[in-house]
C-alpha cells in the first residue's frame, strides 16, 4: 500500500480554471521495484473535502515500519488553478482507475490494496523482458494520455505495431493473471479514450487479432467456471466496450472478430445459456450483461449488411442456430410468461431472451432465413398464442418492458414475411393471433399516444402490428378474417398519426380490407387518394433510393383502384396523366405494379377511352409485350393489350357474326317433298322453313363448364378441375395467370 501527498507542480503553470478549497492527490511510488511501466503517467484523484494544513497522521493509519516509503500530506492550499489539459488528464486517469483501485478518504489519506495486480505485475515480468515492455507500454499510454484529442491514425498504427509483438510475447508466458491482464487493462483503457474515427481507421491492425485470441480464452473460461475473476471480467468488459464503439460508430467489426473459431466459441456459449440455467444466476449478471452487449454488436453489424452481398449476410450464420435454441427454449417461455406488465426495466436475462436474441434473428437476412422460419414458427406459434392470450387483455396496463417484449415477438413472427408466403400460410392456422393484433390496434392507450417517431415504444408497437398485418393479408384466409372483423374505422383512426411509414401501412390495409359499402360511406376517400398520389410524386422526385416505399405506395394504390369510388376520384383529380408519365420513370417491380393498376383502371369506361386514345401508350405496351423477358410484365401489359386493343376488335367481330346470324335467321328456305298417294298419283309439295326455329338443343358446344377462380386458390381449383374431368366433363380453365392469348381463349369459350 502507498500513501499520497499534495502535488504542487501545477501551481506554476495552471491558469484558466479554479476549484474551491480542495486537495489534489497524486500517486508517489514508494520504490522502483513497485513502479508500473506507466508510472511516468501520474494518475490523479481529486477530493473537494477541505483539510487542515500539515495534519498529524493518525498513528493507526500511518505505521512508519510498514509504510517506510510513504509521505505525509505536505501542503494545503485555498485555490488550485487547473488548466483544461490537466483537467482532461485528471478525468482520463479517474476513468482508468475506476474499476481497478479502491480507496478510502480518511483524514486526507488515500489507501490502495496491496494485492492489486496493477501494483505488482512489474516484478513478475521476466527481467529480460522488462526494458522492452516498460518502454513500449509506457510510451503507448503516455502518448495516448497526452495527445488523446490530436493523435492521428498513422501515429496510433505505429504505436500498435510496436505494442502488438511485445504483447504477443507476454501472452506466451505462463503467468496470465499477474503479468498479462493488468498491462492489457491499461492499454485497453487508453484505447477507449481515443476518438472513434481514429479507432475505426486502425481496426484492422494486428492488435485486434490479439484481442480475438484473448476473447476466445475468456469465453472458454466463462463457460468452464460460469463466472470470470475480477481482472478477466474487466478485460472482457473493455474488449466488448471497444467493439461496441466500432459497431455503433461505423457498423464495423474488425475482421479478427468474425474469425470462425471465435464465432464457434460464442455459439457454444449461447447454446449453454439455452440449455442450462447455471449462467443465469444473479451472481453472474455483470458478465452476462456484457455478453449480451457482445451479441448486440454482432447484431448491429448484421443489420447494416442488408445491402451487401449474400456471403456477408451469412457471415454470422454460426450464431443463428444457437439463437434459435434460445428462442424455442423453455426458458424463453418461462421468462416471458413471468414478465411483469408493470415493469419499466428488465433484468439482463430478460433482455437477452426477449430482446437480444429476437434482434439477432430479425437482423438476419441470409440464405437460411426461410428454412429458419419454417423451423421456428410451427414450434412457437402455439406458445406465442398462449403469451398473447395471457397479456393482451391487460394491454391498457402495459409498461415499457412488456411493450418492447411483445413488439419483438411480433417482429419475429413477421420476419421474412414480406418476401416469402411461409409465415402467412402457417399463421393462417392461428387466426386468434390475428384477432389479438386487431385488439392492440384498437386499444385507446396506444392509439391516443402515437408519436411522429418510431423511437417511441407505443408507436413502434403499433407500427410493427400494422406492418405485420400488411404482410399477412397476402394470405386469403387471413384477409377474409380481417374483412369479417370490420376494422376499417380502427385503421382510419390511425391515419391521424404523424409518422409517414405508419400511415402508409395503414393505407395499404384500408385498400385491401375495406368493404365496398364502407368505402362509399367513407367521407375522406378523396383525401385518401390525393395523399397516395402526392406521396408518389414526392418519392419519385426524391434523390435517394426509395424503391421500397415506391413499391408499397403502388401496392396500396393497386388495392384502392378496385373500388369504383376511387376510380371516380382518379378522373376527378386528373391523376391519370401522372400515372402514364410514371411509365417512363419506373422500372422492374414498381413498373409492373403500375401496369397492373392501369389494367384495373382500364375496366372503367372513361379511363379505357383515354388510354385507347393515347397512341404512344399503346405502342409502348405492344413493344413491351414482344421484348420483355419478365412473365409478370408480360401478364400486366398483356391484360392492357387485351382490354384496350383486342377486346374491342373481338367485340366488333362477335357483333358482326350476330348480325349475320340474324340475317340468316330471317331467310326462308324452300324444300320440295314428293308424296305418293294411295291411288299411286305423285304429288310434289313445297315446304318453307325459317332458321329462327333453331333451339339450344340443336347447337354444339366445345366445353361443358368454364371455371373462373382466384389464383390464390389454385390448388383447390385444380382438385375440382381434376374431379370433373374424371367424370367426363369438358372444362375450360386457365391454369396459369390470365393474360394475352389466354384471354382470347376465355372469350371464345364464353
């Protein structure tokens, strides 16, 4: 243990800031043998407690025989000038010592535990290594301390290049606790104070590969012991904090930290957590908390990889199955079912199972996503329904913990549903779950407390619920269930929210779930259309890539134009020219949706006339029909071609045929019939007949039955078709989506 004295070094140079009557303590090492390699960097701890000048040391605390190298407090002063640089150094050193030193301020004396490794590791280092380790570590920490705001990436790289081989040699020694960890703690503490942009610039330095090896060792030790000793835990904590700085600043993880061995070690830890309760002991809560921060760092990086190639999206796939084990474990269900609805805070265990694991799954967009959901949902949907059965009736009493947990549960169910029908098909067997979501949307506590930003937990829950329903209505069974629930007024209520994303999703639901009579009674249907069109214009003129929003707006409009009232509004608001202009601006899926909208509008006579009178538009769709390789595009423009060009020509042809048949029916045909009477005399009679006497029984038909169906019911329709065919019926059916020639065939069949 060492004593401290008041330093007077700064009194001559400090000029800008003053503190009230205080004392300034600095560490004075008692001997060279106990001096740290970074002893030239003096650590400071300030106390604002006034003390008497030249106090007499307490004999009990000040034992001259034991502390022969210590010094009494030498001087007090009224005011100490402190420069901004010195104040920064004091704060830096205060941070460094926070978890490593204990002190008690009694009569102006600062005491340290003699057993602290930080005060002993110098003696334990091999004498041959001392000069090199002392020099390199001392230089590293001293420079970072004094140039913390001005150090460049190049200078930090040079320092790390010198430091790394020295640390590797040190970590090859046998005494980890006494030699390696205290030094590493000082180095990591120094790095944590470097500006994030500089850290990002050096993140691929070999020093971070060394951290990977250390992290593997610590995680294996945690698995073995289910806890980490003090210094090991502190190193683990600092590495995780450093990793979080990188991911939160630039969505970056050093390449050494997605090493296969490290990921396997983390995966093993997660598996242990899923299958054993020994890691969930309250004594282990601090280690467990920083482990969740580690998973969160990987999650954040995974979220940022959504626009990267597929291989990057599968970078952390080794963690996916262990996370899935946690999400399907009995512990997940037990923790959720016992979560308090009144709580605003969550334990580390609750956060891990109910927030961190769901976040990792939700951030995964890789090649195993569909199979993952096929594995997860059949097992967990019954459990999710039980959870909602228990908690939804008390939704008006939910606090933050329950809001966040339910929101993450819904995001799990919804994950991948925008690209795959798997989720909706499975959920169609659990319609009470849909009813629970509709109840949440209709909860006054929620719809009366919506905010413009999704950072608000209530707004986030409602937005997730609405997004979930938008993906579910692609399944006919779920769409019919929502329509039967008559929730149009609930959806309309949400349009008063100021969050654009939420409103857009609500409009999509209104477009597909509103009954025709509800739409007719809706007083603001004109505003509904004008809002969609205006949003399309804004999105189209936006500088950034907003293809997803454009596609959703068009999807919404596609649902709306099925209603006659919206078709009328298209004419009234003169929106058709804008839609036609968009055919020159949009591509791919957005353009397909636009042509499908125009196809639907073409069944409205006034709009069909406008489109038919536009030769440029007709030429465009004819060209696309010939040149496009997309079947979806061919189908959309094929429907337009049929409706605008081929159907009018076909109707004229039919009309001409009917006229000819009428004329033929009016013609009288004469036939002669020779009759031989009983007396043998022949008599020739002339018989006049007209063709209008032909009955339906005398006509011949190519088909007995024509089947028209929704293509969402294709499988059921095929079974009906096969059954009737086996009974000998001649059936016309379009087993592919109808467009182009198939429409002509259908017309002929009719």
